[in-house]
């Protein structure tokens, strides 16, 4: 199963936010979506999810346009991890994760033992099983992100889209969450598209990169080829230098 985007345009108030987007996402890979604020990263994610409609072009999953797929069926193919989610006050972690099974339930169905078992397993796999009976509002930021990823996992989709899921985390938790994401993508053959700000994290944890500037893709391909001082300078309008380390290269501003 692939996600294909061809000749995609999206405008708002007569202004183009995305222009001539052509991309392909495959299962098992992590795709870093990089660009300045306002470059179109969040808009692209919302278009793929079917939350907003594009003006021109097409997005297909297994050759079928997302506009022809019912929302409930699309939710069985693609799940979403937001940057932040204000959950219902007092809701327990386990209940929030079980909500990921909603696409498989009828309107008035209650989650069965099977749904709870899947939720417990997802939390355990992410190392946060001990949190399942705690209130979501009372756990840390890093724990919340892992819980939201667990909810996406129980949705049993082939792709997970993540909109800046680590932007509110400290450095240690950024790495911990990205390690889990990489393990999930490779272990479960799930395609992950993740919006990031730090090119060093993209280089370390992602397989491919997409560089967006003013609504256009300026580079797309293997992460080592996409990220360079020149390409980053073109995106962020500032100079970068390369620092070689034992674990690979790092980009620093100059």
C-alpha cells in the first residue's frame, strides 16, 4: 500500500498554500517533513487525512482517490498523532487509547474485551503500560505523546501522520519518542510521515526527507541526500555548517 500525491494544489482566500506537490509514501519508511512555520507542513498532513479538500490534483491510497473513500474507511488506512491534544477531563489513558478502535465499531457499539486487550498491548509495547489507569491530564508531556502513538497503533493503519509530535518535549524525551517511532515503523511495517523542525533529528531517525518552502517541495529523497548545508540554507534562510561525529554528521548554524 502506497500513498501517492500528484500535482496537488491547495488555496485559501485566493492564496496558494501548497503548489504542485508530487510525493510518494511507502510502508516501513519514516518521512521527515521539514520547513519553516507557514511552509505548508500541517496543511499537507490535513489534506492527506481528508480533513480539508484540495483544489487540484489527486491523493490516492492503493490507487483510489481519498475523496472517494468514506471517512471511516480512510481512518482504517491512516491514523494521526497531533502535536498536542486536550483530552476530556478525567479520561483514563486506557480509555483514550481504546478510542483508536472507533473506526471498527458501529455507532452504538461499546468496546469489547478485545479492544481493551489491544490497547493494553500497545501501551505495554511503548513502555507505558503502567499508566493505563492514570488520568491522561496528569501524565507528563513525553508520556502523553506515547499514549497518542499507542492510540494510533490500535487503529491498525498502514500509515501514521504526525504533526510536530515532539515540539513540546525536552531533549531526552524527543529522542525517546523518536526511537519508539522508528521501532514501530520498522517493526510493524508502518509508513510514518512526521513534521519536524530539527534537521539533526531527521537525519538520525528518518529514512527520507521532504523539504518545503512557501508551499513547494524543493527536495525529496533519501535523508542523507536531501539534507545538506546548501539545501537547509535555502529552506531556512540562514547558514549551516557540518560537524562530523562518531555517530555521523550534525548540522550547526553559523
